C-alpha cells in the first residue's frame, strides 16, 4: 500500500470536496475508507494499491471533473 497526498488548485466549495471524494472512492485500488479531502488546505489524501491504480490515474480523474492538480506526494506505508 502507498499513501498519496495531492495538492489541489481549484477547490472552492463543499460540493467540490464531495465530487472529488466520490470520484476517488469509485476507483479500483483506492482504499475507500482512507479518502479524505481537506477543504481548508485543498488537499486530497488517500491510500492505494499501486498494483491496481496509479496516482496519475487519480489525478486525471480529478482533472476530468474540472479541478487542477498542483503536485502529488506518495509514500510507502
């Protein structure tokens, strides 16, 4: 398992937070219980199985929703 933090650029409202959380939870390989969008710091945090999903795939899903990604950080857990 890996832990990712994605810094978001355009997070402006609580419904944005829910859209991003729901899209991330729907992805295969993402630990649904670990998904959390921190609204005040505009960060998405989640754990994932790197053999099933890549951080880039999560970033692309966020971009398809219309939100910008600043940077990502991945750590082994």
